C-alpha cells in the first residue's frame, strides 16, 4: 500500500554533521520523525531545498553573542525560499573525548572557530590544551571519536557526544550561560510544513527584505511606515548589494502577520517609498529560549 504525503517523514537539510545544534533546532520544530540531511556548506543546504532534494532547511541566522550569520542573509536573498518557523536554541558547549581519556591527557581541542572563541576562559585556565579550528562542532566530535586519540578532544553538544559514543569530560565550558542561537526554518513557497505542536506560538512574526534609493532620508522614510502604525521592529540588518558599491539591502523582522491590517498597511506604505520589497515569510515566533542540551 502506498504512503500518503502526510505519512512521509519531512526531510530537513542542515549544515554540519549529525549532532550539530542545527539538528537540535530542526527536531524542535519538526519533531523526532523528521529526516535530517547533513551538508558541509550552507550553500549546499540551500541548493538542496531549491532543487527539491530536501523539503526544508534549518538555517542559523544569529547568535546572541557572536551576532548575525551574514552568509545566510545573503543566501536567503539568492534563493526563493519562505520562512515558516523559528527556534531559539541554548548553546551548551561540552568537552568531549573518547571513553577512558582523562582531562590531564588532553593536549588539543577541536571545534568551530566561534565555539572555540566562546570558551576562551576554559582555554585560559587550561593552557596545556591548544584550541584547533574545525568546520563544524559535531564534525569535530566525529573526527575525534574516529581517531580514538588519547590527546584529542572536541567541543560540541550533548547530542554529538551521544551520536558518536563520546564521553563528556566537562559540561558547559562556554564563557556565558546566556548563549542562544536563532534558527529559521525555510521551505519552497509551494511547500508549507506543519510545525511540531509544542513549538507553535500564537505570536506571529514577519521577515522582509527591502531596498531604498541611495539618497538622504530614504531609510528614515522607509522605517516611518512602521513607526506611524506602532508596528514593533525587532531586528534590522543591512547587507551590501552586489554590483552597487555602498548601497544596501535591509532585512527587517517585525511583530505581526502580513494579514494583520496594521502590518499590511505598513508594507503597502513601504512599497510606495522603497525600490523593492520582498516578504520572506510570516511565521510563529519562538515561544521562549529553549535548552539545546536537555
């Protein structure tokens, strides 16, 4: 008997190896039945969705300490994908090694450069351990466990340790406990996905990207469209326009849905003053900061 579309597990592309924080975010939004597909690069992840090899992609867009992931803003502009959900994931960095390895044995710790930077105090108090950059947190855990080296460790999530059979030597070695990453769930416009019930929020958000003429007051006039209607703006990010030096596209997150009258009128007003306006999606905002390593 053939399976219906509703019975087919959702496929979601993510950057990194199994056990990455992106995979945690994907399962928070789509549930444990989702089929997660790892890709080495963000470009490959976006192309997998655009080309139909995956139903969706989970993209980190900003970290509460490291700031925005600019590459993914640019990729959202290049690909015609729609934002359908978001998740806040608590980033807990753990020192992970092969079973039987002691902390005193470790001489090198591998991880993504951002993760290494977020664990600066750990390396200061353990000067015998050299931080070494890798392309991915979970990928570094996989590499260390495959080598079974007695002098190598990796910094990654609890899920990565579980996935590759590693032992957590020290939990939570990040400098700041309030370390969260915001992820966006992206799909092709014709493919809208049901979110996990527990992740659905009544609070709606909308993300847009717009361009203005390069003249005095243009950005002020654009933002006034929202201020005049008391629409809450939660984030604005500028990115260079290729081929137009010193001109920018502006990414904007705002409270409300495009179907809300105030938001709809604000967007109509913006369209009158801006060169272009593209709605990236209206979606349920993340309920709260969730613990990634729970």
